[in-house]
């Protein structure tokens, strides 16, 4: 981002013209003296350093809201931001982040909401950062409770300033202060936060031309009740252009900047706030200087009425706090107060003379600059020897400038109304002589659409001296006669540069004439033609430096000629070494002819080809010594020693991989031989985990594990089928048919003995056909170690009451209904099908009434006993 050029704090330059040569000489002397005086007074200091050495680097965030979509633009917000940016870089030595024209969403996302900082935290790199937030733009407030309490807002460029939309679209100043306070207490615990506001909060703004204030939305947005909340700070420093009861923050229409920002930077950047000359500006010095400078400038501008005062505020600081400090070595030294007084007196005399010259010559621009110089002299001088004469000259200048300003406004109204009679009456009493010629010309034409009236409507054209046109034409005629005959394009260029401001019509003709001369001379020098010679092109460039398009073409043509000559020489020399397979000759050509880029590329290509050819032969010989050896270490040494032999390295790696696979296969075979054929699946799984690269053996191990698992599943199914039959013969057949089912055979043997005993008892007929009828109290439970289910454990005891009637038994237990049969020998049988709801696993009860066996496919074996009530 380009930095703006600052106007001098005292005085300005005087424009050049044929009638101002004397004033120009005075102006040059004036500028030198201004610089000398400001140096003596402590201004124009070198970039300052922050006084608080414990703070880290300053970070400055600048928001310039200029172009508003729903209200008037802020005319000078960008210029204010430019000036503050220069101050931030030169004085604060800061990292600067600039944002122009922030909208509602962008402002909320950047500053944050509900006291939570937003994207601005991305610019904080250290907890001791010295953070500055500078905002230039509209501000306003609302009165939601009838005016008793109002809220302050800063305005995004897309926000509607109507009170009805402020809460949703504007950004509340309280929200901004909360976010900054959170930042100060969090990320910036060792740092500092300063909020600078070039804005007011009344809902008013000055007009662009410095006229009376107006509402952001006429008749709607400026709240009629209540005043804006007081501006305060909570852990942060706040510098604001206005207090809440100020109507608006004044714009300096002459220097196109906010008065507050201009005064603040004048005090801090130029060091003018350093009242005691100790090379430091304290908060108290800054407050005193800025408040005084603002009100002096507001009074000089005449905005807001005689009683209006703009009251800047500075809170969150003690008066003794140092804002900025300057290196004392850069201060100019004084020998005596008499020296200061002499400089002031000499400067005052020069300023007075410049003002007198400007009055005599009558140019409004020069009178304005002279008046500015006199005002700045009065604000900065210490002894002020020439004060009376300066005030007299300033009053004279202000009389003329005020008359021209007021009469200019009348002219604008007359032109808008297109009233010739009023224009004639104004001409009769016109005091601004600078506008008389243009006014008379418009009145003479009698047509508001004429060129003369168009000049009158242009504020620059209307104050030009009427005799200037004749002077411009005379000067141009002389130029055309002399320079046109000699075809001197430089003379035309000088006329265009010197007279562009005051002879626009003649400058346009001069530009056309010079362009034609340039083209004619270029044709003679054959610029752009293939037949042009180097000498002619060089002579044209030397003689016609202001013919920019033609010079550019001539220079391009010279470059092209040089390139062609160089190319021909390069081709001739390269032909002598090309294709001869001599690396030394090719390398010598490259060193001796650095500009032959095309040939150098080909020479390097040939050198690379020769190198590859030689390298390939060497690689082949070296690899033949190790090729086919079953020694991985030897092959690895070849790879390390010959990194460029890509083909041979690939073959060496292939052989190394083959050797590795061969060795790995032997290891896998030996390890697997120790576990293969083992009927223990756990042993086979351990082999798989320990040998993940033995793919063939792992596949065989998995096959054997599957076979083991299949055998176990078949044994379990056969045993369960034999149990279901509930006969000793079925169990004996199982044991005979499946002798390898070692896990099931012990249980089958025990159950078979038990069933044989019961079968023997069954063969004895009962004395009583229903000896077991009645009601019984019973217990059942599982005696195996037990396995947890998803919702409960297999319990060791369940209590229940059982009924026996006509050989049938029934009871309710654990949410299920159990029903079975008891034979004449008191042998109870309850099948899985007799249980409702049916369990998920095979379940049965079988055995003597007072000592039966309980079994569940999930919980295992248990007991079942009852006692008659």
C-alpha cells in the first residue's frame, strides 16, 4: 500500500506560472526555512520508539469505512487511515493490518460477538503485544427506551442508519470494548490495548463541503431524544474524536482530513505535543495539545457556529503515562533563545512577504496556501515577533478568501437555477475579482450551455485569470515557430510539462504536434523497419528522449538486432565443436560464450549424453564382478558405491530380494515343522502371530485350525444328540463311535452309568401308581463355574414350588413355566420343549426327584432337589 504524502505543518509550496516566478523563489526559501524552524521547535522528528520497553512489538489494525451504501460517504476516512498508517510504521515501528469498507458480517466476524474476540486474534503473536485499533467512519446511537439511555454504535458500510435496524446491522461500541477487554485479560495479559476512534456517536455528520451537520438519514436516524452513552474504558485506553455531547466530528475540508486525527498525529508524529522538551509525550501533554489544536482549527474553519466545540476525550491513562518517546540524539540543539527568536523573525518576514505577493497577484490557490502558512506560524511560534503583521496579512487573505467562497456558493445556485438576471446583479457587486472574468464571459454568452458558462461552473476554471488564455496562445505560437522548424521534440515536451496546469488547450495541441514530429522522425530513422541500422536507431533515441512510444520501439529493435548478431556468432562458433564427442571442448564453449543460450543447452545435452555413455560402460564392468553371487552384503556394497548405475542397481536389488525370500522361506519351513500336526489350535495361532511373513505356512496352519475346530464341533453335536435320547445305549454308542472326542467322553461315561441305574429302577413296577402326587418346595442351580450372559449371571440357586399330579410335574421359576413327567420310580424328566418361553440353549432336568441333574447349553450342569410339603 502506498503511503500518502503529508502536507507541511507550516506553509506549503506556491504554484508555478509565468506570473509567479518571484513567488516561486520566495516559496523555495520559505520551504527551507519552514524545515529549519520545525527542526528547531522539535518537529519532524525521527521515528519514535515506544517508551514502555516491557511491551513487545506494536500491532496496528486500521479500519477505514468510506463508501457507505445507505448514507453519505465519509469523505476523508481513507486519508485519515493513510496518515495513521504512516504514524504506525514510522513512530510505533508497528506491524500494520489495513481493512477498508468493512460490512456488518465482516465487522462481527473480525471483532467478535458476546465478548468473544473474532478474527483479530490472528494478528496477536505474543502476550506482550502493544495493540492499537484505529477506526475512521460513521458512528451513531439509538434511544430504545425513550431517550433515557442510549447505545453507541460504529457503522459498517452496508448498515442502515435508521434506528429500527441499528441493533441488527450496526456494531455496538460496548461489544467492541468487551471483545478488547477479553483480549486484554486473555491473550494480552502482559500487553496493552488502545482504541482510537475518528468518529462521533450523535447520528450526525458534517456536510462534505464543511457546511452544517445533518442526520445520517434525514428526519429518521438522528435520535431526537437522549444523548449517547459516555465513552469509557475497561482495562483499555480509549482516544476518541468527540465526547458524546458533541454534535459531530469536524472534517478539515481544506486539508481533507479529520481535525482530530490531524491534531493527534501532529502532536505524536511530529512531536509537537512534547511541551517540556524531555523527548517524551505523556498522556497529559497529548490531551492538552490535541484538545487545544482541535478547537483552534475548528474555530478557524468556522464549522458548527461560534459556540461549537469539538471535545476529544482520552480515558484509561494517567496523565504521567508516556505515550511515545523520541531518541534525544535526533533532537536539534540550541545555543540560545536569541537564535530561536531570530529564526522566528526571519521566517515571519518571509511568510508575510509571500502573503503580500499572493494578494498582489490574486491567485486564490496561492492565497490559501499563504494563509495556511500564517496560521501554522501563529500556532507554533514561541516569541512571535511578527504576530501583529502576520495577523494583519491573515485577515486580508481571509477577507478575499471568504468573499470568494461565499460568492462561489451564490454562483452555484444561480447556475443551478439558470437565471441570467441574477448573474448580472451578482456581477455588479462581485468582490472576488478572480471570478469576474469567467462571470462576465458567461453573461456575455447568454447561454448556460455555452463553454463560457461551463467554465464558470468549474471551480478551478472560474478563478483563472482571463488574460492567461492569450499568454498561453502567444507562448505556444512562439514554440511552434521555433521548435517546429527545428523539429525539437524536447522543447514541446518541456512546454507540456510546465504549462499543463494553466494552458490546457495549448498543451493538448502541443501533444498532438509533438506526437506527429516523433512519428516523422521515427520514419526517417526507419524505426520499426527491418532495414533500420543500429547507428540510426541509437541517434534517434539520443535526440528524441520524450518520444516514448517510438523510443520503446527503437530500443526493442536494437535488442532484436543485437540478438540476431549474437545468434549468428554463436551458431558459427558452436558448429566447430558440436558432435565431436569432446567434453572438454564443449565445456570450454559454454564458459566462453555465456550469452549463447540456445547453443549452451545443446552443448550441455551432448555433455550429458557423453557422461551417460561413459558411466553406463563403467557400471556394466563393476556389476559383472558381483552379478549372480549369492551374497547380499556384496550386492549392497555395489549399490552404495555406484549410485548412478540405475539399471544395475535395479538388478542388484532384485537379487537381494530373491536371497531374502529364499532365507525367509527356509526359516518359515523349520519353524512350522515344530507345530504342524499338533491338535492344539492355540499353538498353531501362536505360530501365525510370530511369523507374519510365512504366507504358505500360515495358510496350512489356518487349514489345520479349521480342521481342529470342525472336529470339536462334530463331537459336541454328537454328544448333545446322545444326551437328547436319554438312554445308556445311545451314550455307549457315542463313546464307541467317537473315541477321539476326549473332551466329551468323561461326561458321557458318567451320564451313562447314571442312566443305567435309573433304567434298572424303572423296570420294577411301583406299588402305588401315583405315589409322588403332592406339592413340593424345591431348589435348583448351576454348579459349573458359570459364564456371564449379557444381562445376568448363571445363578447357583433358584427357589420354586412344584406340583406333582398323575405323573406330571409343573412349576414357575425365573420367568418361565416348566412342565415334565415323573415315573413310578420317582425319576423326573423335563425336556427343553417343556419350558416356556423356550431358552436360547438346550436345557433339561433329568434324575431322581430329590436329586435330579439340571443342564443348560450355556450355563453347564447343576442340581435339582425338592421336598414334599
